[in-house]
């Protein structure tokens, strides 16, 4: 998947370490294009300590409200690691195009990419409802 828009993103050191392993394993496995998109995101991310991540940034296990710019639909989802996804519970894997696009974005930011069939997709973060890394840093 070729990305066409690159907003600045921030990823915690904890998320970065695990996601880098997942992206590398995915590049060598079946989900090459999505893993490559995730690897590209990690390559350009600003890496920060979990407690210093602003509460409006999408991290792993964040509950996020986003708008699909192609349809105008607003959705709420929790961004999870592969194997934790559950569409009925609104949990999407970071190894999906939307998941890889959301990681590291902050409220108001959009990410646009080109899908494998050439169509463009774009999501905009409306609100980060819950962010566990930041809450852990605040003693919650």
C-alpha cells in the first residue's frame, strides 16, 4: 500500500518495540502490504516515553472515534494487536489498513493511503476516548 499523505505521528517506546517486531514478521509473512505500511509509519514516527504521550494521541489499546472520509461514517474502535481483534466488540488490529493508519495520529489529524486496487482511503481522528499508556503514566 502506498501512502500519499504523511502527518507527524508519535508512538510510545513500548508500542514501538512490539510493533516493529510485528511489522518485520508481517513483511516476511502473508500480510506484506499492511505490514509494510506499518513499518513505514514506524520509520517516520517520533518515539516517546509512554508517560509523555499526549492524551489525544492514538496508542495501542486506545479507544478512538474516527471518520472514514470516503463514506462519512464515524466509527468508534479500540486499536489492538493481531490476535486481539473482535469486530463485534469494535476491536481492530493494527495490521489492518485502518489500524496502521490510526496508530500515532492525534485528534484532528488525517491519514490518507492508496489501497492495493489503487483506490484512496482516508481516516480522520475525531477523538481519543481512552488511552491506557497515558492513564498508566498518570497513576490511574
